[in-house]
């Protein structure tokens, strides 16, 4: 049950033919004139992406690109876990595990593999890289049991690193991975040397004293969070309450899946990246199982009362979730690195773009430099 098995992606041609047929026969919703995106993702954006998917996107090319990396599966707590495992040739390399979120995938981290495992300068730290597909996501396949929240995933990731022979390692996360990574440090502080995330999801507790004398920058961050809550959080409520109801539509329509997932892919992202991620969900049948992560997390009975103590780093990007240091220090008592970066795509559309949310793809050089700096100071 602890065996690690080589894995190769090989999607049957019949699946690709069925996908092409469904894209060709897509039924499009009515849309009010002149409302832009105020009612949700507009028709013209999804039509453009669907056309790219049907006419320009080459799944076999992406499949070959992924298959060029060593891939494996192993069973943990009854679930299949898929992961990339790329070892550095450097004898001093530090093992790290990188965790994506929804609607992302392992594709998020492809652009940082080479600079992390084989840095050009001998003065830069090197890393052994493990990139798993979250339980219920992508090539891990649909989950077969309940309870796969951030805490259970953190336990599985510690087990995965132990199976690979890593007794001391770092953990890196984005989006949902930024929930999982700190819990790994909380769970195994004697093994996790450092936690590096792109968001520290710490919110006001309701104590008025916490809000006193916040800086203008922090108040602007709270305003950005409030805007997101009022305009973009419907997906989280639905995932947390009715994931199975939504799963019927997502499992039956690639265009429906594209629209639902694209609401959180910034408009400045390249279509190859957007479609690549969505295609993985479609071809692995994990559109519905992936969103159960929200339900499991919102219904988790584990609610740690104490802050984390593992050395923690934040690399925050301007268009993304803005972490507030005062709240983060309350929840994480050992933040040793805190950097904010302003990275925007040339065709960024502002609030709807969340520039930098997929930093490993949008700004890999910036993120890699921050990761290197953090782990170098821990050694």
C-alpha cells in the first residue's frame, strides 16, 4: 500500500474526440446587452477561450511536456496521489513540496522546476522538487472518501515526503496550498524547516482593538478583500454548501466547466495556461471532486487554537489577496520574511485580473528569488 509507482499520462483518443464534439455543439446562454461582467463571466470571453480550446490548444503537446518529468502515484489513506518528483543533481539540495489550489493544478509550478532544481549559480540554493496533485484534483483522480480538507491533506503530504526518504523538508503553497503548507508546519515542526506561501489567510477576529490604527496600506488591503467578498465569493459558498449539485453541470459540459473555472483565472493570463488547467480537470473527471475541498474545509472539526511556530515566509502580489501583517502575526508567530511585489500582465484588466495570483507562472523569476532568499536564511 506504500508503493510508489511510475505514472505516465495517456488520455484515450476517444476522450479527446468526445471533448471536441462537445465543444463544437456547445449551447450558449442568453446575455443582457451592455452589462459587461457585472452578472458574471461574459459570453465573449468564454467564446474566445472555447474557440482557442477547440482550434488551437494541443492536448498531446501538453501531455508530452508533462510526461517529460518523472511522475508517480502512491496510495495514502485509501486515495491515489499523483505527483511530479524532480531531484536536483546538487548534493546540498533541500527537499520542498509545492502545493497548488483550485482552479489551478500542477501546471502552476512547471516554470519554477528548472530554476529550483538546477540554478545557474552555485551560490543559489538548489532544491529537490515534489509537486503533487491535491486529492480529488487532476491525475490524483476523484477522491473515494470524505474529509479531505487542509488538515488531512497536510498529513498526507508529510507521509508522502517521508515515503520519498525526506526527513527534513520545506513546504511551498499557493491558493489552497497556502492553507495546506502552514498546517504541515504545525503538524510536523520537527521535520518542516520552513513554510513559504503567497497568501496568509488571516482575517479580523472581531476584536475592535485589532482594527485600531491600521495603516492606509492595510485599510486598502481590507477594501480589496471586501470587494472580492461582495463580487467574487459566490463560488466558495456554493462549493462549501452544494458541491454535488454543481458537479452535474461541470461533469457534462466542457464549456460550463471552462466558464466556472475561468472566473478565477485572470483575464491577463495566456489562454494556453487557462485551457491547460481546465483540460486537466475535464479529462481526469475531477471537476466535481476538486470543489469538495471547500466543503470538507468548511466542515472540518479540526480548528487549531494555537498559532503556527515554523519559520514562515510570505511573497505577496499586488493584484492578489492582500495579507494584513497584524492579523498574520496573530496566527503565525514566526514570520521571518514578508515581501510584497507589484507584478501585472501587460493586458491586465485590474480588479478582475488578480495579477500575480499564479505567481509561479506569471512571475517565476520573482517567486524563485523569494523562495531562494527564504530557505537560504534558514540553512
